[in-house]
């Protein structure tokens, strides 16, 4: 088994190779969302460094969202093209679940996985011991801190907050409730490593996507669509492509 994993949901562009049990090689670059210029070359570099070729791949796993609309589209388009061209499975991995997987080995830790939803809001999923205990939703950062504080007060274990918006908005100058911490700089951002390992589990369970129909998990409408509705109230809700949510 050789899985290529792609993570472009945030400003970090990350690719990794896994044999299903361990990471063989990984390349992560924080390049300001210029994924269109770096993703494909980075995949080539990764394969070369690992001594592998595209023909050796048995599956492609991609971070599906929620996250940056542009980043998700670039990552998924690349993954779909490779899966279709190589006739190998495509695995759509929820971004926040993969991010939380970094702490699954620590029993009792409650993980708040966040991605920037703009306007002081965050996509937020909550996980403990590998299980989702609060569905992914868009909430304010203020509510994230409040809910995290309540979780810490339950006394079931420490609470860790992850994600790009946590690093930008909560890691400095914000007083967090007792028992709540923001992960360190090298732990807080999504990476392809976890996408690869979670993707391997999904592949074994038969959880694969159709490269012809797979779509990003946006969770909310884009600002362009919302602006369209303001300017064209007579067609509200029809100003853009339909969004789909993972079941």
C-alpha cells in the first residue's frame, strides 16, 4: 500500500506518503495559500525523495474541508485528476478530524479542531479519544472559548485547541479558561501526515469517493455568494454552486 496524502485546506501546503502504518516521507511548506503554484511540484519532489513514482501509488487521500475555499478546490482537483488518471481510489478525509488525530493517542484529551470561517467565526469540530463528540459547525471564536471552558470544567481531561485561526487569534493576548490551551506552533496547523494515516483507515473500511462527483465540504456559502444575495434578493440562495456536506 502506498497512499499519497494532500492537505491544502489552510495556508500550509502539505503532502505525505504512507504505507498505511507509517509516514514514509512528508513535505510541508507554509507559502501563503499559493497552492496552485506549489502543490504539483511538491508532489513530484516528494515522490523523488522517497524513490517512488506515480505508478507506485495505490490511493490518493485529500483533505476535503471545511477550510479555505480556494485551497480545497486546488487540493481536490489535483487528487481527483490523479485518482482518475491512475485508476486508483480517492479518499475524502475531513480536515478537522484529521487535524484532531494528532492527539488521539492521548487518552482523555478533548480536542477542538478549528479552521478560519472569516468574520471572527470558526469551523469547529470537537473530538475525544478518536470520537467526534460535537458535530462540525460554524460558531464564533467567543463561543469556541466558552464551550472549551465548559468542557475543561467537566474535569474529564485537558482541552487543546488546534487550527490556523487558533494560532492567529487565540495563541497570543487572549485569556483562556483554566484547563484550556492552544497547541504549539508546530502542532496547531493541519498537515498531510494525519490525512495519510486517517485515509489508510478509511480505505480499509471501504470509505472511498467517486473522482467524478467528489466535492469539497465547504459547510458555508462563500462571501461572493452572500454578496450576490444582497445585491439580487429576488434570486437569493441561487447565486452559486450547491454545497454538499459529508454524512
